[in-house]
């Protein structure tokens, strides 16, 4: 068994059957040769300093070629599904950010539209008063001209 045999604790323990007798967790293999196959291995197995123990025993029976193939394919599918999920999550985050920006833009455009409507109303009002002034001034002029012509 190589040191690349990584493992996960499953909270199931066995005592090392060799001299040390230390508690030995049930681990799960992740190698392509024995995917998901459980085993016991003493904590001192890979120790390079001083104490060393060679206790290693498979908990599960050997995998058939078919089982190994199915497990590896499922793991691959799982990995690709996880990455797809991560991508769609990132896309969702991007879309939410874009949505926020668009909402702000809509608010700005609404404010701009309101300001434009108000300035149009003010302009129309100014034109109206100007017209009213011209009509009154004109009428006054003609009225005064008429009075002057009577007085002459
Ligand atoms: Zn041991």
C-alpha cells in the first residue's frame, strides 16, 4: 500500500492487530485501483521517524472490474455535476449583480424622465405668460392709440 492512499475517517475504529494495539480508523481508498474500498491501516504505517507499524487490512472484498468501472464513472459524473453546479451558481451571482445594476439604471432614468417632464411644463408655462403679456401689451397699445386719436 502506497502513501498516496488517502483516506476519510468514518468514525469506525478497530484496534491495530499488530504489536502497537492503537485504535485504527476505518478509511476509504480513493485510488483508481480501489475506489471507495474501505480498509484499516495503523496510524504508524507511514511513519518515517522511529516507530513504524505495517498493519494494513482491507475491510471490503476486492472490487470486480465492473464495480471499479461503475464507481469511477459515477465519481467522474459527480465531479462534472459539481462543476456544472458551481458554474450555474456563478452565473446566477453574475445575473443578480446585473439585475441590481439595471434596477439602479431604471431608477436614474425615471428621475431623469420626471425632471424632463417638469422642465417641459415650466417651459410651456413661460411661453403662456409671454403670449399673455404680448396680448395685453398689444391691446393696451391699440387702446391708447385709439384714445389719442379721439383726443387729437
Ligand atoms: Zn500498529
